[in-house]
C-alpha cells in the first residue's frame, strides 16, 4: 500500500467522554436479540449490519466496503445507571481519598498545591516521568479536614472489586460521579489526570461503547448453527439487565429491587471488561467454562501482546526436516525446489533487468526459476498462469514489481527453535536442490544445536532490499564464527572432520601425487604445480593455510607429559606452523574444531571472515576426502583387552572393594578419622566414593596400556572428535559408581537399597558400584542401579529445558532495550546509564581472545617471529 | 538368563494374560462390588416413610441390541466398533415398592447399561478358542481389557495414588524448623476425607498440635478433639499418646493452653466428682467444635451438628457410628505419638515414593467410584420422579419412575471423555493401536496424579522398591518423565481384602484388641 510517510510525534493515553463515545458510534444498541427468525441481523441489536460485516460478499452499510475490507464500526449502549469501570477502581478510590467530599478540591493547602504544580511543570519540561511524584502526592493528600472548606472527611475504603464504601455507607456510582465532577481542572492535574485528555468522572461509565462485529465474530459450526463469540454473550447479558433496570425504574419499583438490578449490571459490566477480576465470581458459559472477555484477550502467553504482536505468524516462510550436506559451503543452505517455487522474492522491474525478468515470466510458475505474480503500479496483483504469461510479458514495463522464485545466491534467514542466542538465526545463501529437505553444512550445527534425527528448521525470505542488505552484511554465518559468549569459534569442524584431519596429517601418512590431486579436487582447492614426488599429509594441509600464518600450540592429543619435548614430541603433538607451512604436529580438535579451533581463531582475527570461511570449507572437505581415502571404521574389537588385562583389573577392583570393607569396619568400630567439619557418615561416604572413583580410573589406565593409536575408537577419543577415554574405560574395564543427586544410591527399602542385601549393608556393591564393564555385561542388580542413575539424567534434561526457556525470556525482556551509545556508555531507552563502559572494559567478547582483552602472548610471538627473519 | 529360565516365563504366560489385572479387577467389580454398592446405597424413602423402595439382586445380561425393525441380536465387539455402538450390557435390578407395611412383589427393572470390558466374564468373547475368535471377526492375539464406547476403543489406565487409610508422616522445612505433619487419607464408600495433624510453633499464643478435617473450617487443637471424642481427663489424653516424659510434657502444655481458652471456673471444678468433671470437659470440647461448625445457631443444634461431623467426617474409615469414637481417639493418639517421634528425630518421616505407601487403582476400582456416583444420582432422580407422580395423585410405579438414561449417560460420558468423578481428567484414553506392542504397553500403563508442570524430582526418580514391579526403562522422555510408568513383565496386582476378615483372623491368633487393652 502506498501512502505518505508520517512520523509519530506523541501518543497520549486518555479517556473517552460519553459525548465522544456517542459521536463515534454509528448506532444505539437497544435490544439483546441478535438474529431474527430468518437468520437476518436485527436493527438496533448487537449484530446490526451497521456495525460491520464479516461475511465475504455482504456490503457494510456504514462505509460501503466489502466483507474483508470493512474494519467494523463502534456502537453504543446507553446504560440506565452509571457503572464503575473495574480497571479504574483503584484510581477512583485514591482520587476520592485525596479530595474533599463537599467542595471537591484536593486535600492540600494552597502552598503545597503551588509547590507541586511547579514541580510537575518542571518535570514535564525535562521529559521526566511524574509517576513517583504523583504517588507521593497521593500519600500526602490525606487529611481529616479539608483546608479549603473546613468540611470533615471520612475514611473511604474499597470493597473488592468495585464498591466504594465511605465510613459505613456504600456510595452508588452516581454519587461517586457527582463527587468527581466537582474536582476542578487544576486539582485534577495534581492528582495525575491530564485535564486536556481526560476528566476523572469519565472513569464512571454512562455510555458503554459496543465493539464492532469484526471484534467478536460468530462462528458457524458444521451442524449449521451459529455460535456467538463470548463477548457477544456478555453484551447480551448487559443489554438484558439494562432493559430490566430501565423498565423497573420507570415503573417505580421499590428501592431494593432497583439497587439489586444495579448491582447486577455492575457485575456484568465488570466481568465484561475482566472476567478474572478478584473478588468476583467469573461468568461462565453453559458448559461451565469461564468466558474469555476483554482482559483475557490481552493477557498471558496466548494473549494479544505475546501471541499476536510481539510474535506473529508470517508469510514467505518455510519449514522442513533438515539433512546434512558436506558439499555446501558454511554460508549456504540447500533449499528444496518445491519451497523455492512457493516462496518468492519481489523485484522491481527497471530497464536494466527487463530482459532477465522476462525470462523468469517466460518460465512460468511451474518451472524453476520462474515467477508467480506481477504487481502493477495501481496495486493490482496478477497471477501468472501458463496461458496468460505471454500477455503479461507484453504488458511489462519498468515500475512493475515481479514476484520471482527463490534462486541460487538469494539471502534468506535460517533459524532453529528454541532460539536461545543470536546464532540461532543466521543469514544463508540459497542453493536450490532437488528433494524435500533443507540441507545444512555440518560445521554450522553447533550454533543451531541441530542434529539430524528429525529436527525441523525455519526459513524466512527477505522481502525488501534493505533487509537483504542488512542480513548480508551483518548476519551471515561467516560473521558469527566467533561466539560472543567466550570469544572462541563456535562454528568449526566436528566428528569426522577432526579424525579425518588427524589421519591425514599424522606421521607416516604419505600419498602418491595422483591421490593428492584427487583429494584436492574433492576439496575444491586450486591445484598446485606437480612435483612428481610423493606428498606427506602435512604438506597437503599446508596448501590451505595462508602464507604468512605463524602459530604454535599443543594439539589435543598431547599427553601432558611432565617434560615437554616440544618438536621432538613422540606423539607429534607440538604443532608448529611457520609461514603457512605445517612443520610439525598433527591437526585435530585444537586446530579447527568447533569450540577450540586455534588455527581457525587466528585466521578469523587476522585475515577476516571471508578467508576464514574459505579455510573452513576447504579444510573440512579435505579432511573428509582424507578419511574416505584412508578408510575409518570401528567395532567392538576396538574395546577388546587381553586376558591378562582383565585379570589385573579384577585384582585392582577386588583390592578396592576390600579397602571399602575396611573403611566400613573402621566406621562401625568408631575408629574412622572424621574430615574437618564433616560428620562420621559424611566422611565415610566421601572416602568410599574416593576409593571407588580411583579404582575405576586406575582400571581405565590399565586398559589404556593395551590401546594404541591404531585403535580407531581411541583415535576418536584422543583427537577430540567424539567420545572420551572415560567412555572407553566404561566399555572395556569397569563402569564405575552410579550416583543419584551427588551421592551413592541411598533411597530404597529401610536401611538398605534392595531386599537382596542385608539391612545396614554399606558395601560397594550394595550402594550402586557397578563392577563389570559394558562389554562383560551388567548383572541384574547392577543394571537396576545403572537405570536409577540414568533416570536422574533424563529427568534433569526434561526439567532443565523448561526452566531455561523461562530464564531466557526474563533475561531478554530485561536487556532488550540496552544499547551502547557513541559515548561508550551503556544506556537503556530512557537514557539512564547502566554501565559507564560496556562490560567495564569496553571489549566486544566476540573479538576478544577467549575473554582476555589483549592477547599479549600472540603479539610478543609475532614480534619475535618478525624480528628473527 | 539360561535357557531353562525362559521356560518359567513361558509357563507364566500360558496361564496368565498380559492384561489380567484389568480383567480380574473388572470381574470382581461386576460380580461382587456392584451388588455391594447397591446394597449400601441409602434406600429411597418418600413421604416420611409412607413409601420406600427396597433393592434386591442385580442381574447383568450379555450385550445385545435392538435393530430398527425391532429384532434383537447379539452384539459382538467388531460390530460395535464398526457401527459406532457402545459395547455394553443391560442391567436389571430387583426393586420392590413398599407402601406402608405391605410389600409389593419385586419386579425386574431395567436401570441402564454398563459398558463392558472385552474378554471379561460377561463378554461374549470370554473363553472362546482361537478359531471361534476369528469367526467372530476378532484378532485372537488381541489382549482385551478395554471398553468400546461410541465405536472407539477406550482403555482405563491404572492410577497410582498414596495408600489410603494409612498414617503418612512428613517433615515440613528443615530438621531444625521442628515442623511436621501427619496425614491420613481416609476413604469409606467413595467418600474421601483428608485428616491433617500438624505440629508447629504458633505465631502468638496457642497450642502446638492442631488438626483439620473436612467440614470444619480451620484447625482445632488436638487436645480439644480428643476431649470431644471421650477422653475427658488429662491423664487419659497424656497416657494414651505416649510414655515418654518429653512428649507428655508437650501435651500437658497444650492442655493448659487450651484450657485457658475454655474459661473454666476452678471453683466449679472442685465441687464435681471425677465422672462429672469428665463429662463437663467432654461437653465443653463438643461445644467448642460446635461453635466452629455451625456458628450462630441454637446450642442444641450446634452440639448435634458437632457430634454429627465428628462421627461422619473424622476418620470415616474407622466407622461412622458414635460407638467408634473411642477407637478414633486412640487412633489419633497413636498418630500424635508418631508425629512427636518425628519432631524429636526418633523416627524418620515416611518416604512418599516407597511403594508400600502406594496403591494402584485399576479399572475395576475406578468403575466402582463411577458407578457409585451414577447410582446415587439415579436414586435421586427416581425419588424426584416418584414424588412428582405422587403429587399428581397417580400410583407410584417403580418401572415408570426409572429413567435408564441417567445411569447410562453418566457412565458412558465419563468413559468417553476421560473426565472422572473427583475431577480427574485423562483417566480413560483412546487405546493406542500403533502396533501390538503399543497396545500392550498402553494397557499396562501406571499414571501418577502429580502435576506435570512441577519438577517433583524425587517422584520422578526410579525408586528401588519399584524393582520387579515397575519397569526401570520404560518411561517417556519430556515433561512426563518418571510420572508415567509401566508395569514390569511378571506383575500380578492383588486385590484388596476386607479388613474385617484379617482382624478376625489375627484376633483368633491371639492379638489383643487395642480398645480392650486401653480400657484395662
């Protein structure tokens, strides 16, 4: 829709006077009947056609627009007696408390009034909030005698939720209205009511505005019946009581009956505005379910604010299952053709792109890349069909908008829920592919926390050039390689990338030249000159590194021996890269892995995100090519240990169990030495857990002796690809002690865990120590204890996901207005300073070095290297 | 497991069905409990005893249906599933109208339909061989144990709840807080009463031990209630609770404090004999309760109401007659001793997840609750109908007064929607027919009543007492983790037995009656 751009200067919240309501209403509503026998809406009833139409096809009587366009028009109900608006009950109460009952002036003497007036004027000028001052005024303006007319004041209490009681006498809304009318304008300013937009007496309703039919549409059930909206039901109630009240008043009914009906009218109007008002029984449907009235429509998670305004359902979005594709760049996303033909991009036709766009229209809506719609300057949308596309092409002129299919290179927003951090929504380049899933490069799984067991992800297509440009410069995946949480890379190699790189670059991996060139072709790396000789893996990897890169570090497989042999390390774990050549050391998790990639980190910081993307793309593809050449598998044989190892482990565990028995003996004989600050039981438990933990670790060490680097499971554990030595220990040697809530298994039958044990048994097996390894198999009791420990883990995960969502919501709501200003302070939207310098040090964590402000070691090293040349 | 052990498992399943617990429970309900409910329900009495209706035996016939042309035919489950019928049996009750003294001959009246559990005793499919089942259009492997209501198969899932009629002690807050509570969920004939006895330091002056039970707003001091139940003297109260000095002193304190609230004239007391004093205190206590229960009424009415409330709503499982008051007093004294033991850290509070403190309510138990309420509403409706026909001057006829719809719709609606009496939702669920294993798993499900939105860490953990009873592995991931459980393979659920039987047996064996002991 075209129009003149206007800038909003101010929003004022005020009240509507009864005249305003009458002015804006198109008709007076009198009868509670909605439809007559033929199914037509009755005049002056609630479904009056002048209030608006919902049926497509009917015309609105007031504005003449058709079904879908008419926004509806308000009506009004003249209430027989004034009624208090439940939302203002507190305000009315406070106002009455602070003003005199006879003369209506505020209960402050003239000096105070002048004082406050000045203060308020000053605050208005400074654009400060006057809320606190008004609160103060309310607490001060309570005196027993009016300073202006010397009248005695009485205590005014509020009876939940809408009856005002003065002393012992209940005030009717008419009386309240009279008192509020007496308040002069200047005094109402002090009480916090701006006389330009609202008068206090307007909080008592004499005319009730009736929302249009579009606000409370009726639904037609499959049986043919028309079911009315909850609000319509409520309005019917109000109208009925209003009618009865009027009739009774005119017929001169006794006071009691009139008052009763008035109370009932007040109740109906109260529940119309808020059905969950405290102190009032909620109005119910015939079935017993409470009605959903105006306040409920706005409140809560499913209300207007949270569910329709802060977050909406949008067009031009798509969602399917994701699947992996290592051949894409990290910036790209594979979009199924079906989706690409459905979600479109609007393009302005100019004389320079006419030809290209004509080609799209020529393809039509069914062939990709084509176009679906053409929008003329008069905003008519023309659908392109096979038959009509030629006419459309003829009529095409610059100034039209064409909605063309999504094609390769377009920028889209890709997102996985729950979106806990900003890396859950990143901009990708489209690559249209066959079949029906979104395809994702594997390196970009950690920030989305996506796995391919059926996860679905959402895609949003940008509709304007500005948003496309913003996304391309700020939100692309390569910009987010470094995480603002800890300053290191969050996008990097995972699983096979790392074990592949290890296999490629370890000592002894030598390839023939043709193999090398095959791998380079796979990795889409520009081919070097042929040398005719065999290549080592390290030379191969060096082709990917930028020419002036200098890095030195210890790889993940480093054993952390006491005396580091550096370049002579037996495990080849001292990585040295000089001038872009890998001189020594293997490439593994520490090189370009997702959470600790040092090389990746340096390339991003020193060469920029483009170069980092190229490096990551080619390094991962090369690692995959390498692992495909070498071959990689695993089986249970990888965890096989010889008989003598088994025997040694048995021995070790037996010794540990007897030590535990001795500790228990000592405890029973009161010989145990308590640790400082702990009771005897606690000491015993801690010592036992320590002994058993050591036993498991030591048995793991025994098993490790028999594992070499030829063992594929060990390669994966040691290089950091997947798993750890603990996993191998549990499979091969001993599973270890199961724990529930930090301690050994305690709960169960009285004084013992299971009836298979004696009462009072504290031994290792009786409290959840699993002796066997996974390979040997657990016996039934060990299995049960293991299930207990495992269950705790599942419960934890389930509870944590629910609570993390709430925590994230609270944090986001608290922080979303804060921003860093050009003067380096962190301020919120009111201008109040939160921090004088961002994070107290002014450092963007994504650009910092794992949290440190400056990486001094690196700088010194660079200088050293430069000076040594 | 060695090969020979599997033979045992096979033998078990040759004898028992996988959903035996449902079928046995339903059979027990149909064969025994329905008759009990009908016998116990208050008979219909009109016109101050002029007329009354006597109920007799209930007969349940196998399911049949009347076609549009009037012919009757046997309904089999397959037909019910296809034609969206309810697989239910008609119930005929012997009712006799008693006018004044003469009793008219009892007639068999059709009172409604009871949905039938497949493969139960009254089902057509009971005992059929494999070939016969196939001939009727049924899958011979189908386990049965579910209902067919309006064409859809509904399984009533077993509900796990805290054992009723048992004293459960729990500590509130930390050990140092010295606060604890004893709860008894007393159930009698479907009426649930929760009696809570709490020990805590009063904010201002007051007693430490307070008790609350239904129909009495707020809490009343324990000592007052014990008095009202018949323990008139201080000595009776103190000794029946405990022999420990510390606990006795606590009670003495409470007695002192509560006596102050009574405004007793010491001079009056001196003049009375022991017996008179006892009665005086009892009377005072009953008046105190009366003030709480029916404020502002005449004293006579208050006393009557107080006694009524104590008899009917305090510990109903012990009994509702006035003679049981002494037993109730001893029960409360025992509760108090256990509670004080928790406070003094002599006894550990109960583990609410220990399976001894849990009971499973299988389909038969749940149907019993439902039937009780439905039958009561049927009798009420009958009363109304009979009164109306009397008011018109017509001779009341039992057959015409019965509207079978009331009972039928009540039961059908509950099973069809899953909204049970007592406010529970999700009791009956659409049977999972994803695969054979899915069906079996659904029928062997056990659901806890705790809310899914709260963490409830301890309730979700695998408790060692579940060994052999509840499967350690099968539980859903996500918000229901640990609250929805499944029965283990070789589980048999035993039915409850009459407490009277067991009492008689142990008395025969020589256990002394606590009441007699206390008196001597």
